């Protein structure tokens, strides 16, 4: 599933350019990861890299199912 660019932009704005990960397995459940991200390095393995990810499998393609994750949090989801 791919999010529309408009949904990704809205999620990015909501995140304030920071990782939104709250996974218990990543040891930051109560406080989001918060790593600073850079818009131009989406999907790349470099400083500030990130990707949009669905919060629930089969949860749709809307903003409520889209989260912004730093590359290390995104990489450990898969």
C-alpha cells in the first residue's frame, strides 16, 4: 500500500519533522522517538532519513493510519 503524497505531507507536518515511533519494543513507548528528520532524505539510508509507515495493517490509506518513522525505527519494523 502506498500513501498519497498529500497524506504523507500532512503526516510530515503533524510530526514536526520528527520520528513518531512509540513502539514498546523500541523502548520509547510513552515518549515518541523524536529523532530529527529531513524531508529530502525520505527512503534513503543517511542522516535524517525517514519513511511513511502504516500504523495498522489493513487500516487504510488515510492520515490516521500514516506515521512518520526515522530510518532506524522503520527498519526494525520489517
